[in-house]
C-alpha cells in the first residue's frame, strides 16, 4: 500500500526535477551561444593573422628562389604567405611602414636605414654581383674599375646604389629596362646579380651583351620581418637554420634557377 501512496509524491518530485532541469538548460543556453560566437570570432582572427604578405622586387628573377625557400619554411610552421611585387624602393618603403609584413630578401644591414625591419640572420639566397656590357671588355677589379664608364643600375637595389656612389649612374625601374638601355647604347655597363642578367638576356634575346670577367661582390640575402611580427622570428629562424644545414635552401635555389634558365632556351 505504501507504494501506491508514494507514487503520486514520486511523480510530483520527478516533474519538479524536470522543470528545474529545463530551467537550467534555458539558463545556460544564452551563455553557450555567446561562447560559440566568441570561439568562432577567435578562430577567424587567428586565421587572419596566419596569412602574411611580404614585399618583393618585381621583375627580379633571383627573388623566385627566395620566395620558394620562404614558402617552404613558413609552410612547415603552418603559416600562409603571399608576395606583393613592387619596384625596389617601393618594396622597402611598404615593408618598413608596415603596409606589408616584411621584406622577402635584402642584403645585410638594411635595418640601420629601415629601423622597423628586423633581420632573420640566416641567409636564404646568395648572388654574385657582376657587370654586363655590349661594347666593352675588361676584367673587373672592384668598383673603382667602373669609374670612367656610364653605369646603369636598378632603383632600390642597394648593393648597386652603394657601390656606384659618385659615378655617372643611370637608374632603371627593372632589369629588362636596364638591359634595354645597354642594348641601345645609353649606358656602357649594367650592374646586376648574375642570374638576373642571364635570365633577362635570354628573355629579351640580346645576343651581343656579355658578362665581363670578374665579380664585384657576392651578396648574401636575408629575410626581414616588420617589428610587429617579431614574435615569429624564433620559429622561422630555427626552421631556416634547419633548411640551411640539411641542404634544402641550396636544393630549392638550384632547382628554381635551373628552371628559370631553361625557360629562356
């Protein structure tokens, strides 16, 4: 008999517990929705931060090797990157002002002039700086040996700007423009990285332009981040160091240059 008397009480208690459970669910539901929205927003912000854009010099074949190296390094760190190709001076200005996230590759020491850029101290590319000519043939013996000639460089290419200070210099916007000046007799000598000269000469089919014997200097090029991205430096530096030591950087560079030279044949 006790069972029959207890049953209505048990049912009433169950209904009360059910109503309390529903109220609890309804109470927590807005908080769950807010938490979901916040989490979605955080994930969107994280995704946005993971995509970086770097300035690079337009029309410069050597940058293709550096771009391939950086794509591999950042991919290993699950960071997506893109490149914004600009004239040499503009590329640096964009990187230094923070309009891009940094500079693809530049010579050592530019942070002294562009104070918002931070160097990652692992070379990602190296280039012999050489001289091309159409009508002159003499051995290169340092920058001083160019002093009596009309010299051409590309704007914003710092090693050429620094080395030709005080000389009779014409500055072009691109390597194609520079070699066209040389072909047309408007300059006597054109200064550029060897690979850029080789690829551009083949592209433009300039058969009478030759590289002079000797190297002005060998350039080691480094990746620079804008200081707002300083937190990425340790992981990217470590990745580039691994790629340098295991030969990945050299392999990528050789493959890209071989492809560039084959395209012009």
